[in-house]
């Protein structure tokens, strides 16, 4: 979905940038003309933001990705080096080495500690608190106010829950 959104948004944003430059140039000659261009640009940008928000709220528009840390980066480039070396190593050996690197990276990325994790979110009029227990229970305290048809949780808490793969049915 992001590809489709970017195909539409990027050209319109570039057009809006050009309108901004025209606004600066027109302001030299006529404030009224510059104001008219600014209003058109404001309308275009408001429509683009509405489209981005609409496409971002579609059920299939958000995907979760694994965190790509230092160990994953080293494993990725090691596999690329093994696969694309010009040495006469058999491809079977290259595949075996690649799988061994993937297994080592997976083992090194395992979370072996059993601790409570507490995360604070800025939700406007205070802080929301998410407590994640070792048993898999999640406690969300004070998700923030509901203002102008939107919950403050939409901007900070929900993206974090999606990235952390915490589902609604897991929240206590």
C-alpha cells in the first residue's frame, strides 16, 4: 500500500513545492496573488494529508517488520559475501554457511531475560504507561484524551503496539 500511496503523494508534494516557490515569487509583485496561490497550496496539502491518513488506516496498509539490529546486519552482509564470492566454493557449502549464520543470528537475538518492561508514552496531558510482564500480560494505563475526533493513542501508542506485535486481545 505504501508504494501506491507514494506514487500518488510524491508527485503532488513536488507540485506543492513548486507552488510554494511561485508563492514567493508572486509575493514580490502582488500579495493578493501570492495569497491565492498559498490557499490553493494549502488545499492541495490538506487533501494529500487526508489521503495519507486514509491510506494509512486501511487494514492491510501496516506491516510489522523485525527489528534490524547490529547482529542482523552482520549476518545479512556475511551471507551476501558468502553468496557472491568468486571463489570456487560449492554452492551447497555456501547455502550451508548461510543457514549457519542465520541460526547463529537467531540464537544471539533471543531474549533470554525475564524482566518486566515499562514504556511511557507522551499523550498530551500526561503520560500513558504500558507494562509488559514476563508472563505475556500487558497493562496499558491512561491512554490519553480523545480530542477533535482522534485519540492521542493513535499517534504514539498504537504504532508502538503494532511494532511490538502486541494485539488488542492481549491488552489487559
